[in-house]
C-alpha cells in the first residue's frame, strides 16, 4: 500500500509528474532492488524476518564457500534446492517495467536482484544488467562452464549431487553465479551499467534501500550527469533529498499507476 500520509491529490500529481518525465525522456533507466522482489514473495536479506535473521551471513562469504563442503550444502538448500526463486512469479512492478520497454520508453534495467524476474516478466535479457548475478545459473570455478539450474536438475537427481553439484565436464566446483561477500561485482556488467546511468535522462529507482555499494552509486552517477531522479520505495533512503520525485509505498501499485499514465500520454491501445 502507498503512504497514506500523502493526499490522493498529491499522490496523483506525483504519478503524473513521473509519467511526464518518462514521456519526455529520451533514455530511461530503471534501477531495482529487493523491494521489488519481496512483492513476489522473495524475502530480502536485511529487513526483520529476512534471510539474515534466519541464517548466518558468514555462510555467504566466498571464503567459506570454497573451504567448507558443509557451507556449500547449506547454501544449495537455502538458495536453490528450496525452489523459492524458481516458483516466484513477476509482480505488477516487474510487469510494468517490462511494459515500458514494450512501448519504447525504457532503455534498460539495472538490478541488484538475482531472481531472473525481470526477464520472466518480459524484459529482453540483454537489457537487464544484473549487478549481483542470477541464481538461475551455476558456474564452474575451474573451467568456467555455465549451466542453468533447471538443466542441472534434468541431468542429475538431487540425491546424486552429494549435497552440491560438480561440473559434468571437469568435475570442478560449481558455484551459484551470484556475488558472494568478498567477491567483486562482475567488471563488464558494472562498467556497462555505470555507462547507462551516466548517459540516461531519467533514472527510476524502484524498491532499493540504496545502502549497498557500489550498486548504490547509480543514482548519483545519473544526477551528476544531469538526469532526473525518481525514487519509489517503502522506506526512506539516503538519496531521498536528491530525488526530483519521491513516492513511498508499494512498488507494484505505484508502477502500475505510472504505466497507465504513460500509456495515456502515448495513446497506447491494448491489442
């Protein structure tokens, strides 16, 4: 739900202002965080009841992954074998972002999320910059081969993996293709995402607390280059004072309203 301290009139004025910005902008970039995925039932890490309340963050460090088979088995159960990410479906926020691309009003998505839901919603994979990786994939630390988790399950029964899979080609250690604590962000993805932020006319932040760096630098890259900044989040962020428009509430509700207003301006008629 949206922030009810805001009047309906003020809320709709902000929605219209954002729709105008999107309509007028030549290059629109969306930056998303965990607040988008939570509306699909995926728990975030830091909020009360999130993953860090139930699991030790040290189990998600690259050092412990490499040296402890017990840790690898635990991660496999938590992150992949539990099926939460595979079963999650895009929500209204994901669908609205994908629809902006469909009607030609989105240049790309930069995301901190690892759940593949932007692609599932319909965004072109080449237009989604995943700063923290994608849990749908495993990568061999020896030969670099990548395999999707569904493909791994098709080829090997879970009980045959001894708690965690190894590479079929070289028997090297398979790691979820996401960024663990102690790892650097993927260099090319970060470089390309930074270029997109520095060359956009409008950056929409959706569902990010903007406290995880270097990803959280994206809004400042955009502002420093003269772009407009919109922040949509349930809670306050360190960059709220920099936003041209700030909307607090449900990402799904707010993005659905914004999409409707943009479509009204474009004269879009559903097929």
